[in-house]
């Protein structure tokens, strides 16, 4: 099985789509208003850092320069907040909602707790990200570019849940033959990092913004050792090194160096399919589905203005990483990539979830 041609074309076509000119915004004025950007995770994770990075830039770019406040609604791995947003209607353009792969994966897997429909919402911005897995200092000293010396270690990992974005690291570690025991129920990846810092976990992973903002200092102080990134996609759909972390090997490289790990076959194809759905388009911002077009156009123009700032590449690389940001038609194409996965990959993952964690979603 391979990534579907549709998915590959969609991913490769995002950059071109993102370059389309934004529509001219009609008379929309947010002067004196407060926009609430709701994030369905805790305030310690990568989604919080992502929204807090973009919020002041969005404030400057929207007509009337409203105050943009990031609010948090954690619970059930983000499905609580997404189910809430599904019930919201347009009022005056002052509600924005942010999702991540941990919102996308339950949707893709038909989790019965999902009562939201992505196609009912209006995407106005989407951005890619990466992820970095890292070890504590003791186990990191054994890491030689392969997982061979790590297979006898019992690892503890703070997880939001196996059907969330944590699916990607959990499946990767299993493919490497590592014994990683997840402690389910944390509200955000930042809480997993706190477990690692307290010594309650000895392995962790963060999306790029969470790693840059909270985990990189642990590496600098010698408390953590980077193991691998999930990588990035080139124009042909191949996994290459993450541009934000070019010195850290990808999971593909570590797998190739590890006895018993294969980068072909059902497990690899399933892992790659969910990686593609969860990371190249990992975070999206939405307006309610009944939002008037002039308000949608105002947000589209504002996000495009943000990415066209002369200093954007520099400041974004330090806070959220070196990844494309899409608006307008680009964000619509991004949404299609993020919410489609091959049926064979889905079937493999559903079976794996049942066998590995006793999770049944059918």
C-alpha cells in the first residue's frame, strides 16, 4: 500500500495553492472588539504556543486591530472543544477555533466521541509542523542512531491517548522494537513534558513549537537527548530531514539503522499515512460554518498579510519552526490533506490500536 495519489498531489500542491492572491476584504471593522481564539488543549502544549505566536500578529493585521485572546478548553484529547465548536454559530466574527492532529486523528478513525464535522467549518489558516522525540540523559547516552541498545529499557511516556497525535510516536517506537508504556490521560503535550522533567517519564515527544519553547532548554542543559524527528515531505512525497531540525535524524533513518524495523510494508505505509495527515498540515484555524464571506475574506487577507511580513520567516522559525503557512484556497486544500487517509492505513491502525491498547472504535 502507498500514500494515495490524491494525498500526494494535495500535499505537493499546497505551496502553489497558498500562493494565490487573497480576496479583497469588504468593509469589515473589528475596532474595539475582542476575538476569542479557542484552543482545545491545555496552555502548556504546542498548540498553545502556536496560537500565542500568531495571535498578536493577527491582531495587527485584521481591520480595526482587535484584541485577540487565546483561550483554552482542554478535555478528551481535544474532542471536547471540537464538539463544542460544532455547535457554535457566527455572531460577529469574533470566534476562531484551532485544531491539531490530535483533533484530526479521532475524526479520521471514526472515534464515537467525535460529534464534529470538519467540512462544516471554514478554514482560514493552516500550517505544518514537525515533531521531535527525545530521551533522558541516561538512556540518551545509549542512543547511537539506532534503537538497538534501547530495546531492553522500559520506557514511560505521558500520552493524551493512542487515537490522538500520539499515535505517530507510539507506532514508531513499537516498530523500532522499544518497550514504551504510555500513561494515558494528560491534557496536552506540555503536560507530557512536565512528566519528563519531573522524572515520571523517561521518553517524550513534542511538536516543533512545543520542543522549541520547552524541550530545547532541557537538551541544552543536558537533561534530554534528541532521538529523532518525524521528518518532512519533499516535492515527491519522500520523507526528508525536518528543515527546523536538520541535525536530528528522521524516524525513517533510525528505523533503517535498527534491527527488525522496516521502511516498507503495511506498518510503514500506515505510519506514513498518518504522519502525512498529522504533520505537514498539523494545525488549522477555523471560523464557524455560517460566517459571512466578507468576514472570511478579512481573516484570509489578514493571515496572508502576516505571512508576507518581512520579518515573518525569522520570527516564526524561532517560535513555531520553518514550515509553510496556508491561507485562502491553500487552507482549503490543506484541510483535505489533513482529513483524508487511505482505507488500508486506517484498517491497519484500528487493528493495531485493538491489539496494542485494547482500544476498539467500531
